[in-house]
């Protein structure tokens, strides 16, 4: 393998990696946007029920962060 072949290979790997990272980031953002959209669409009786939904979403995010940190 020549130096040019290695360079081309590394550029291709880097490009694929960056594409995968971007796809994963989009997927994560879409998921949490859906969660926030559900809260936004709610017609809560009062601030307490809205706070409860926000708390649940925050806990979901916290749990996901813990799982990712363990991996």
C-alpha cells in the first residue's frame, strides 16, 4: 500500500465516521424533539402537571446519559 493509498483510505474512513456521527446526532435530536413536542402539545390543567411531564423527560434524558457513560 502506497502512502497515497493510505491517505485516501484514511480520508474515506474519516468521511464515513463523520457521516455516522452526524446521522447519530440527528437521530438523538429528533427523538428529544419529539418528546418536547409532546409536552408542547399538552393542554395541562395547571403548572404542576406540566412540571411533572418536564421532570419525566428530564429523568429520561438523565437515564440515557447514564447508560451512554457506562458503555
